C-alpha cells in the first residue's frame, strides 16, 4: 500500500469517526486551514473551559508555525498533553475535559490537551465532624484537591499514593495512600488487591468501596472508618494505617480500624488529656445507655416488675395508669416517632429540618402523654436514649446503634432480662469475630494489649504515647515521644 492510499484510508477512518462524534449531544468541531494541511479541533462543550480553549489552544493552532503535532505540543503551555493514535482512548478522554487536535498527514495523528471546566466545590468547614477547636478544613468531591490537602500536612517523600480505576462504566479514580516505612506492606497490599478485584459498573462514592472490600459484608457494624477531616487522615496515616480516597466523595476511608475508634472524636486531641479522657468515657457510657435503657425498661415492666424499688413503684403506676398499651408497644411507638423525626429532619432543607425536629418532638411527646398513649417516664427514657445515640462521632456507627435497639426491644419483651443478656452476648461474640482488613476489630480488648490502652478508653498524655498501635502491625513501632516540659522552680 503506497503512502497516498494509506493517507486516504486514514482520512476516511477519521471522517467516519468524526461523523459518529458529531451525533453526540454537546460535541463541537472546529476546522482550521494551516498552510497545506487541515487541522481539526474537537471537544465536548460541557466538559472544557472556554477561556483556556480560546487563550491557549485556538490562537496557537491558527497563528503558530508547526509542521506536525509534536511541534505544536511544544507551543501549548499546558501539562499532561499527550500524543495518541487510538480513537477509543480519545473518546474516553474527551468526556473528562480533554480536547483533541488532529492534523492531516501528521504522525501521531492526534494531540490530546486537558482543559477541564473547573466546577468543583471549594474547601469548606466540616459538616459532619465539626469541632469548636482545631482546623476547619474538610474534604471535597475532587480527589486531587483532597490529596493536596494531605500533601500539605505530610510534605514527605515517603508518602505513597497508588492510583487505581474502578467501575466499568464510571471509571472512578481511587487512590490508596500510606506512608512507606511506617505502614505494613500487607495492609497496603490487601487494600490494593481488594480494590482491583472489585467487579462493579459504577462507583460514585467511597461507601461503594467500603461495602465491597470489608471483611464481613453481612455485619451491621462498619469495619472501615470514614472521615471528612484532612487532619484526622494525616494523623492516622502517621500511625501506620491506610487511607482510601475516591473521586466524587468528600469522605475518606481508613483501615484497619477498631471499635473504640468509632467513639473517639478527633478533637479529643485538642484538649488536655484529662478533659479528653473524661469526654471519651462520657461518650462511651452514653452509647451503652442509648442501647440498653429502653430494652431494660420494657423487660422490667413486662417480666421483672418485682425488682422495681417501692419508692419508684408508685411513680410508674401513676404514669402508666391511663396507658392502654403494653410497654413494648408504648416503647416502639415512641422509638418510631423519634426515627421518623430524624429522617424528616435529614431529608428536608436545613432550616425546615431543624424546626421539624424541635417542634415535632415537643408536640408529639406532649400530645402522646396527654392522650394517654405513652407514659411520661418512658418519654424521658427514650429522649435520653436518643440524646445518647447522638454522641457517636461517626455517623455510620450511630446508624448501627439505632438499628440494634429494635431487636433488643423485641427480645426484652419476649424473654426479659435473660433474653437481653443472651442477645448482648451474641453481639459481643459477633464483634469478637469481626476483623478489619484481617486485623482484630475489638483490639485492644481482644486480643488484650495493655500498651494500646493508652489511646483507647482514655487518652494518655502525648509523651506517654511512644509506640504506634500494634493492631495495624506498623513497620516502625516506636515513635519519638514528646519531650516532657521539666521546669525547675526558683529557690
């Protein structure tokens, strides 16, 4: 085949491919005569920045001197430009903010230039993990911005970022981030391999990855921690853990993790260790109270009323005198009312949702007691239990606590305190068997490791935290301790 015949065939193939692209909505095609050659510029209008297109591309295509696309590439002041011959690759790039430049007779035939439209959300304050003190930055939906927030805090060459692509249709960018020399290679390899093995057509949020790569997909307990705070990610990476960034998601996943971490707020580290430890213990007590107080109320009034002290008996009798329902129906009615108010507040616009939550709770609670449908004692119990569930720093763990209260209520009604104890034992066995990326989920409680209690139920001073958590199997266990401030008194 001679050169002219080959060029004619390439021209027919290009025209056929270009004709198919023109049928797609939003595709724009420019044709420029340059010396003896025809130059074609194509892009999707909704994906490219028109200012960059006019300033850096069209003017240079028309006015600059070049004999092929390799020479034109040197005149375009944009990084990540590439020469390409594969039309399938070009189509994939076009929807991601690239444009192609085709010059007849040039080899390679296409020049791809990234000029994406910058319509991403600006970095703002955290909405889910808000704290009064500490940094006020939160992740956004753009993965490059999120990675930059981490690089700003960890400006070290050991920061290891592996970029992957998941989703056969969405082709979502995923980044596995760790610190080389600190993170265990097995943990990094486990995360990377599980993400590579994902067989899904779409991944639009980090929750899709979380549900796919967790050890036990049938457990209601989340086994990977998710956060929107860059400072928390930077701190936990230094401990030797692995972070998973997903393009399009403002939440980053962390693992391996433990149950205790879901009840530790990151602003605990911004307070004195005594204050932080007290807040953490209050949080844990509030969670246990939220889970158990309503089922215990139902169990005692249904099966074990003889254990009620005489001083409280008259109060309970008077409060339930007009209630026509058994304790289980009374409790389910109020619990369902609380859940409906939560869902309504979450789905409505912010200002309306706050009004519904406050006014709805007062109106429904007062009306139900006055109508004799519920007792005022149970109303107080359910209200305190709801407040206790709100103290959980991680929202997904809060949802788990809301979920397990309902089977506990049913068991308490049918079998009393004995059934309640058996069900709690079953939950504990389930938690003891859970793992996060192959590491024990209940560490340091099981297996029992006294050294890891320094930042578990309580938080010891920084100078006492001279080792990294053992459950992540860090490559470098020791960490430089903070220097104690030894001050000598003047005599």
